[in-house]
């Protein structure tokens, strides 16, 4: 059977770093509160004129080099973002053009913080049906542009960045020991819309709007939803937490990550944490964290890796794969 294997990854974060102490002059907050409640110490923030397409293009180029392929070898680009350059065309098409690619197809996918897991699962479907052989999947965000910098309950939490992976069709046995994506589980429930949303949009207000969040409410649902889709991944493959080499969760809050890992019995030394230096980069957080752990040698070929995310909508999902 055909499996989708990750053959390369790349990432990019803006050079401009904003530390918690820098935010003490922007809103009434403290480094101590932010670290204690979230684990965040700093985040990268795009400078004026630096866009989601800029970050996504840099991550894409790095992923292509790491995979040892050129844009000519790609059949498709899927970009997960909630902060596109324009309402349309899709920012992925801009990235496609910048890469000098005029064949194949590019489109954006929107599931907020779960966006990368949704985009990766979509790409996996195209590959397993034989529709595409190689797909570049990018998560890129400039959340700083939709933050209300007067709202201390949200503006301290997010950052900008991009990560990308190249998926390629490989032959598998159909067994859990195969290389590539073994199982994926996606969920959404729009009844939670008002807990995490942007208060604008082309069709409703003709504005871009700002991010609004009932943080405590999101927190309250997060661990249950995360463990639900991870248990679904275990049930589908026969694997359990003891079999994982690495857990790469969406990076929203270290307390959510710690509580989820504890509930699932995943030891802290198997958890990749980047929220301390990236903040919450929404759809970019998983590929950023994955790429960091691949680059520093923690994640190795053959490792069993679990991605998980939960965010606005609510949306949530998991992808279990052998790298
Ligand atoms: O990626 C998508 C999913 N998003 C998430 O997963 C985020 C989920 N939520 C969270 O991570 C947490 O709920 C937050 C980090 C947003 C907040 O942490 P919390 O422990 O739930 O705090 P809280 O909202 O209950 O607020 C506690 C207090 C409040 O003051 P009072 O009402 O107790 O007097 C807030 O006004 O902390 C206050 N507060 C702050 N104080 C200093 C809120 N934001 C700040 C701030 N600095 N930046």
C-alpha cells in the first residue's frame, strides 16, 4: 500500500525577538505571570512588511533542500494558515510562484491551531489515493497582525513563524511498522466558536478583526480533546504511549502539554517543547517544533512520532507516523 513519508523539513522564524519583559511596557503584565501560566519566555514577531508568505517561503525552501528535491519535483503545496497575506488568492499560490513553480496545484487550509494537522492529513489522502506523489505542507502564521495589543489576556501568548515538511509516496506493507503516516484523526465542533475567534472578516464586517479568546474555557476543553484523538490513534494502530519515541504537540501552553502528556503516560523526556521560545505560533507550531528536534538530532529516521493539536472552532486532531 502507499504511505506518505516525511522526507524533509524546514523552518523559519523572524529575526525580531520579543521577550516577556518587553511586553511589560505594552500591557499590564509580568515576565513572572507569563512564565508561570504559559511557559512562554519569548516569541518572534514579524517586522513591518514581513508577511506570512515571506516566512512560509523561507521554511519551504529549507524543507526542499533538506529533502534534496526541487520545486519541479512537487505536485502540490498546501499551506495551513489563519493569517494569509490577502483574503484571496491563497497565500500558497504566492509561495508557489516565488518558488518558480507553475505546474501542479496550491491551496490554503484553515483550521487555526490545528491547521497543520488538518493540512498534513489532507496531503496524506492525496498521496495514498495516487493523486499526488510529493506534497509540500507548510504551516505559516503572522498572528501578531491579528492581536489586540491592548488585551493582555491574548497578546502575550502568540508569536510568528513557519515550518514545512515534504511528504512523498513510499511503498508500505500496510503494517504499523511501516514508514510514513500510520493513522490520522480529525475533529471539529462549531458549538465552541465563540470561545476562540477573530471578531472580523470579509463577509461579516469587511475588516480583518482581532483575536478574542476565553482562555480558561479553551484550557478546560483542551486536555480532553487532545487525549481523545490520541487514544483514537492508539486504537487504530495498536500502539500506546510506551511505544512512542517522540510526542510533538501543538505549542499553546506548557501547562496544557504537561497535563496531556501526564494523562497519557508520556514521559517528559519524550515531549518536544518549543513554546518557551516561540510562544503559540498556531498552525506553524508543530512543524517548527518537529524541525527543531530533527535538526538537533533528537528525532531520527525510524522514530515513532505523534503530532497533536487543538484550537479555534474548536478543531482538534492527531497524526501518528514513523519518520
Ligand atoms: O492554541 C489554541 C488554543 N489556545 C489555548 O490553548 C489557550 C488556552 N488557555 C490558556 O492557555 C490559559 O487559559 C491562559 C494562559 C490564556 C490564561 O491562564 P489562566 O491560568 O487560565 O488564567 P486566567 O485566564 O484564569 O486569568 C487569571 C488572572 C486573571 O485575573 P483575576 O480575574 O484572577 O484577577 C486575569 O485577568 O490573570 C489575569 N491575567 C493576566 N495577568 C497578568 C490575564 N492575562 C494576564 C497577563 N498578565 N498577561
